[in-house]
C-alpha cells in the first residue's frame, strides 16, 4: 500500500478529490493544512513530513486568489514559491515523490495554438509569476523527485467554484454577463485527482499539462452549466474590457495534454462530459 500526504486535503477544491480518489484506490492517506499548524514554519513542516513518511506528497496548497495576489505579492510568493521550496529541501535525497500543481497562467496566452510543456513562459500576473517561481524552485532543487502538473479552470465537488457561483447567480437573475474573450480548458477535479494518482504510480517526473479535453470561453462554460442545470437565465457574452479585474489573464491558454495522455495511457475526456457528471452527481436538481 502506498502512503500519500495531501496538503490541502481537508478543505481544498482539488485536495478533497485527491483524498477521495486515493482512499478509494487503497492508498493510506493523511492530510495537512492550515488547521494543523503553520506550514511556513520549517521545523513544523519538517516534523510533519518526517513523521508521516509518505511515498508521495500531493501539494495542492497555494495562494489561489488571482486578483488579490496583485496586492499581496509577498504572501503569494511565500505560498506559491516558498512552500514548494521548503517541501523540496525537506524531501531532497529521500524516496519521496512530490506531485505539485501549477497553472496555465504561466503563459501569456497571445497565441491560438495549445501550449506544450516546453513552450516559453511569460506570466501576465503576480499569481502566474509566483506559480512559475514555484516550478523553478522545484526543478532547481529536486528535478528527479518532482512532478509538476499545470492545470486550469478547476471545477468540482465540495468547495465553491466558478460553476457554483454561476448557478447561484442564475437562480437570482434573469440575465448574467460572462467574459467571452478568454479561452481555456475547464478541468474537473476528480479527473485531475485520478490522473495525479496514475502519474504518481508511474513515478513520472517533470512538467505535464493536465486538463480536460476541448476548450471554452468562460461564457461558453457558464452557458453549458446553466443549460445542464435547467436554468432559464440568459447568459450574455461580454469582453474582458467590460469586466475589469486587477490581474491580467491570458486570452488563449489552452493546454496540450498529449504528454500526460502518453504517460497515463488515456486521453482526458472532454470537459462537457465531466461537467455533466459534476452537475448530475453533485449538485441539487433545479427547481425552475
Ligand atoms: N482553481 C483553479 O482554477 C486552478 C487553476 C490552475 C491551477 N490551480 C492550482 O491547483 C492547485 C489547487 O487549487 P485549488 O483550487 O484546489 O485550491 P484552493 O481550493 O483554493 O486551495 C487549496 C488549499 O490551499 C489552502 N490555502 C490557500 N491559501 C492559504 C493560506 N494563505 N494559508 C494556508 N493555506 C492556504 C486552502 O486552505 P483553506 O481552505 O483553509 O483556505 C486549501 O486547503 C493550486 O496549486 C492552484 O494554484 C488552480
């Protein structure tokens, strides 16, 4: 039986799916999060990791508030570079593998082809830069002990996410406006959790792009969710200029997942299939 330590496993959007999938597959799973102590305290982190002695650490903890990061650069760097760097220095030279998560926001999104793992990065935001710094810290410290999964646009059970926000708004309004000039890969956390497990079982290292198949604008993603959930609300397309945000997002950050598919022996299913599973399995039926 393999032992996993899931950072963010008690409360995180991805972390909870990881705990679920790993447990279902007979892994011995422990978690670590902010409720257990200060993870940025090196002595505490060292003691926790040494005590739990995992075969694989899945680190889902990050400063994920993309707009807030613009005004909290130091904190974003502490969580997005400092934490992975600390984990790396603790496990360096041991048998432990670290599976870590990064983002499509490391790319500028100024192209219309899908990004491969070795395409040049150029983040447009503090969040993207801090996540890229985390990748570089890992590759510089434990290149043979880390697997970095760049993912995107997460949705799934047990925590508020884009889809729950959209469906709540749809219940309250006749029309909602959603950005239609940013394109990315909606990704279902239970799927990402399963690919993570498979890749850990292969002991793969390096960078992999991990997202569901196909791509969408936020407006298309929201429209599909509203339609599947039986909402009568109209979903209107708007531009990013009509919806100013503190952080600049890539216009087209679609990820090419062929390296992941070759490694785990399966192609990620299209996002609309995953969205259907999420809405019909985890969300209450619409009363409209
Ligand atoms: N969400 C996306 O759309 C997306 C897209 C691309 C990449 N990613 C990456 O995928 C990974 C998982 O994302 P996620 O959406 O599952 O993350 P999340 O649910 O927002 O947060 C993951 C965990 O991080 C913890 N955390 C956040 N800020 C913290 C802080 N300041 N101190 C201590 N703990 C903190 C959270 O604890 P609390 O519950 O206590 O806040 C939670 O357990 C991250 O590396 C993220 O950068 C996410």
